[in-house]
C-alpha cells in the first residue's frame, strides 16, 4: 500500500510545495514539529496485517530533489529515516519510488535499513550501483519513452546496459523509470522484445 513519509505527507496533502517551502523559511520549528507528529500516523497507516517483505509499503519521494541539502537534512531526512526504520522493524519493509534525481542524496539512502527496495527515476546507473547497489535492492531507470520511440534493437540494448551494470552480485530487479499507465505510452512490440530479452538474459 502507498503512504508517503512525513514531510511529503505534509506538503502533498496539507500545505502544497509552495506552502511548505514558505513554512520552512517562516516557521521552521513548526514544520519539524508537524513532521514529528505525523511520523506515528504514517507508521500506523504504512503497516497493515498483509505487510511483509513481499508486500512492502510503497513510499513515493517528492520534495527532496527540490530542497537545499541543509534543508533536506533538517526537515526531510530525520523523520523519513525514522519512518523507513519503523517499517523495517514492523516487518513491512519499504518500496521507495525515488522520484527525480537523488544523486546528491545517495550516501544518505545507503544508511537506510539493508535491502530497502529503491526504484529510481533518474540518475547515473554506475553511480547508483556503486553507492547503494551493494546494500540495497535497486530497480527502475529504464526509460519508458524509449519503448515508445526507440527501435527494437535500441530498446534491447538499453536493457542489456542496465542488467550488465546492476546484476553482478545481485540485488537488482529490472524495472522502468515510470509506471506504464496507458497502452499508447509505449510501443507494445518493443515492450514484448524487452521482456523476452530480460527473461533470457537477466538470469544471475
């Protein structure tokens, strides 16, 4: 089940991106207090009787790429880390959709409980593999735009590139940078070719 972490819950549901950005400047202590108050609410919502390592809590990560690192460390990271640790302690596990480019924060992500699932939207695959790939489960990064506009061979080549980077030593699940929501988001023939290739080549 999906449930955002505290600051994203605050910004997405209660204050908006622009509203929380103003709050961080005008009343920082209240933002911190609000995140701390939301933490037990998020944990209660993020764990249910069906939760397990095979049915992880989905956490879309929104605000961090748009924040200065010092603000990330003060407002975002403490309750985000506590949330993921709480899910892990409850046996639920976390499935993070790492939206936008988190290159600045890869070292922080590596501090999360071991074998957290991280689905990346953007970033350098080699850097992600080097910084988090030995401790966590990595997925994502395959651009669905290529499935729509690329040749079949280009689509297969991209899949091979990602598998060759991530598969050594394990901890990799092939996946896309975004969800495929409609049939016209992709060329079905390219999708079939990629799935067939991954099925045959992606064994390790």
